[in-house]
C-alpha cells in the first residue's frame, strides 16, 4: 500500500514552459486535492476533485489545470510556468472527512 | 465561507513546558477539524481529529463550538515536537490555517 505518490520530487522549469505534476493514490479515495505551500502562507488549495470526472477550483486556481479521469490519478498541469509558481506542491486524498487527508511527499518546483 | 486562523506564526517553549497552539475557525455548517504536523522536509501527517477525541504523542485538542476554537495542547513539550503545525477544517473541502512553527528549546 503506497498511499499517495507524487512525481517528480524536484523540478526546475524555465518561464513559459509547461509541465504536469503527477499524483496517484491506491486507497480508492474519492476526494483528491492539490495545495501549494509557501513560507508564511501555509497551504493553499489549488484544485480539488470529489470523484472521477468531477473537479473544482480552490483558492488559487489561476495558471493550473486538473483532470480526474480515474479514481487513482489527479495530475496538475502548469500551462505556462511563471516565477510566482515557485513553491512546494502537495497532493492529498481522503475517503471521508472523518479520516482526514493523506498527503504525498511533495514536489519542490522552481521556475526561473 | 470556511476560514481557519492560527494567530501565532512561531511559538517557542522550553522542554518540559506546557504548549498550546491556537486555532480558530469560521464555518456555517457542522465542522470537522484536524491537526496536521509537518516535520522538517517531510510530508504532512495527520496528528489528530476532533471526532475521535484521541491523544496522539501526548497532544490533545478539544473542539469548542461556542468559541469556534480547536486549540492543540500538550502538558510537557519535547524537543522532537519541534515542527510546523497546521489546523484544518473540512467543509466542502479542506481548508488549512497558515501554520504555527513550534520550536522546543533544550
């Protein structure tokens, strides 16, 4: 049981490049979400999904796209990377609110 | 709207001293509240949840609906408790507070 797996762990992008951060969970969780963690700002919700085929915006969705074609996977796409997107990104999943969320190990992204 | 506030960015205590990390929330529905901990360069881990009324690593937290608070407490802090602590509220989705960095001094 791997839990929540994020790839890559580290990434450096040039401004304007696009990329996809991968997130997979093997716990059959319905709810998945993406956060960015910035110093002094805690975790801010980017996008979330309550099930396959359903996604919605969080607090800071601009510049990011998501899709949820399967229960297991919830990739986060950066369309045109900007330095303001330099951050640590965490993916999380949850079966129900009573359990709480399980987090991946994070992706440290630097946009130069 | 859901909102979680943690008024202290940094809290420093000496080993063996009591510690209280404050968390206040606003939510119109019935809240589900959690505390998460993040040790240096590790992923966030669920520490405890209000529904289970449990004690994990000596930490407890009581939901006070009247004061809309969910403060995290430990009677005797240990150096290994040094970490970032996040209070979180689940309504429609998870909302996290800004976090409090706890530093336990020897």
